[in-house]
C-alpha cells in the first residue's frame, strides 16, 4: 500500500488542479468572430492560470544546486512526479 503522506499530497494538488481547470472555461466565452466577446482581462487571467498549472504539474527545482548526477536539486515534487512515485510504490508493493 502506498504511503498516506504521498497520497495526501497528490489529493491536495489534484484539488488545486481541478480548481484551475474550472477557471479555463471562462475563455470559452470568447468567440473568434465576435469582437464584443474579446476580453483582455480574461486572456491575462488565462496566462496566470496556465503558469500556475504548469508550476503545479512540474517539479520546483533549484537550478543553482546540482545533484551528484548533475541534475538540479528538486525543492518540491510536482504532481507529475508525485503520481509517478505513487505508481512506482504500488508496483513495488505488488512485486512482493
């Protein structure tokens, strides 16, 4: 069974991801052939939400500190890495 701490981290990040994805729907109200719907605030909000989404998904790294293998030190695992770790733990537990 995967560890509960890892599972909780994933659940929290997934909740945040769902909230961010809900905000993307606002952009669907912009119609290419309807200038009245073109809203720059909506587009700037989309940029901010996309950046936040990428930060949530990707590892936060310290590019100034390197591991023994020459890779940046991971300060916080992103959702992608956490899910990978979760599945790896599950596979390891199923091998026994």
